[in-house]
C-alpha cells in the first residue's frame, strides 16, 4: 500500500494488501525469498545488522526473512496487533509464548477445552520444567479466578470457540480476571481468525494462531504465529525464536500470505455452509446434540453473537450410539476427508476421542466433555446438499 494508515482499512483490504514489501523489480505478487542468510556490503554493516534486536534488518532466516516479515505484518494488521512473530507451527507458537513469558515456579491457568497437544504441552511437558498448570472449565469465570489465586500465576490460556465442542468464553470478562491476578491472557484464535473475532480488541494480551488451519486455508503447510504488543513480541518471543529456532520457513510464509488474500470469502462461505449443516443435523434421528455457536440451542449463542462476527465453519455432533455410531457416519462418507486437520476448503470429518484427543487421558477427556459418540466436522467449500447426503449415508436418514 502506498499511503493509507492500515488501521483505517477494512479487513478485506488488509487481507490482500497489508504488509507487502516490493523489491526494485516491482513484482505485483509478493516475492518468495528462499534464502537462509543475507549478505552485507561491509564488515561494518554486518556488525550493525547483527547488533540490531528489533528484526528490522535481514540477517538470517531463523529470525528475519522478507517473505516471513510480509506475512507477519499482514497478520498483525488483520489482528490489530502491534507485532507478530511467525513460527513453524501452531504448537511452536504456543511453546514460544510459554518459553518467553514463563519461568520455573510460575503457574498457568488453562481452559480444559483446548487442543489435545496444548493440554499435553502445559500439563505434561512444561510441568517437567517446574511450570504448573491448572485446567479449568472454559466458561466458569469463578473457577479461573479461584485458580489464579495460586502465587506465581502469569498466564491464562484459552481457545474460544474451543475445538471440538465450540464452547465460547467471554473474552473481556476473562481478561479482567487475568489482569486482576497480574496475568496475561492469551487467546488461540484458530477457529475464528481475525475475520470473525479480534481478541486484542476485546482485552486479550496475546493471540495465538495455527496458520496451518484457516490462514493457509487449503491444507498445504504448517505454520503458526504469536501476536501482541511490540514489547512482548520483540523483547520476549523474538529472542526465544532467534535462539531456539522454531521459525516459519519462507516458503510456508509465502503460501500462508497467499492464503490470507482469500481468508474473508472462505470464512464467510464456509460458515454459511456450517450453519446449514448444523440446522439439518439437529433434525436428524440418532443425533443427540449439535454443538455450533450459530444455533439458538448453543448455551453461549448470545455471547457468540455479541463477541464474534459469525459462528465459524467447525461444528460437532454427539450420536446416540457412542463410538460405533460415530465410526459408522465417518466410514459412510465419500466426500468428507477423514483427517484431523481443519480449516481446509475440503471438508473434513474427525472422531476426536480416538484422534486429536486420543493421547489425552480418559479423565481429562471426560472433563472436557469429549464423548465417544462425538464427531467433528470442518465445513469446506463443497456443495451443502452433497455434504448432507454424504453424512446421511452413515446416519441412516
Ligand atoms: C485450536 C488449535 N490450536 C493449535 C493447534 C496446533 O497447530 P499446529 O498443528 O499448526 O501445530 C491446532 C491444531 O490442530 C488447533 O486446532
């Protein structure tokens, strides 16, 4: 962009235009800089660039690369963040956040309705390094407050809506509880993306992304991002990334940068499809319950309508017949891809209890409400009637 302040522009404009850095060749599409390092005109210039801490000079692609920088600037503009640090995957974004904000003796309060690997990271891996985590029900503010009374509470971590049960938490209210306890609030915004929800505008301190999902949007590459204040990103996360190296590759950054250009239309169209399928599922025999914030039956429907600009494209449903019934529906499909990923233009179907949450202990799974009869759908861009028919086969409807 030539002159407009990025903050004044619409999300659709930012998705396509923000952050572009054109070279002297005047390319229209963003360039892919597949290079591990950058050269200097002199020893003096090399010394100056290596001494800089803010990532403003390109030195070595573990921590600075123009294609990655363009992705970071574009996503920061979309999330309304001062700064963004791209990472190799969503999990390495969460790890980078933890390693740059926590130390031995610190305490984390985490929703028990987070992605399975996030539970493992906080509950098992970080506990080996003296960082304790209390898991609490996502929407129970009193439980967050009680857990935060533990000395050393530094971080609240939440996914909203959660995966796979689509529970929603009140971000401004949770931010108030976190800040009263002297903790930072991090929100994994994977399911909504900034198109449907901007957690920083709602009071959160940090946004986490698995760029592997909607930001790419076509299931091609892994990626992640941490977003927040310049101080937290450049003084905290960047030094960790620079040293430990869970960095996004320039190729992946280019793919995701291109993915961002179609983010808004994909999210809108995929969310419309999810709404139609959720309503249809509610009327099917054998379906005990449908979990989708766009439905009036969702316990936090009003909150989601207030906090989000749409209900998103992921939904789950619980079947009467437990695992056998869930597997029958999954095995009956011919269009849905049986895969754990979500956020793709190809619709996906998953049995969380034996895949994404299969490594979580049965107790933790039960605590987060993930039953054996639960099936998760992530709706893509296929025709809705075709997708309904695909599900109807295993439902026997
Ligand atoms: C909500 C959420 N956060 C984080 C992750 C981890 O992302 P990645 O697979 O890119 O490491 C996932 C992956 O499925 C996810 O669904």
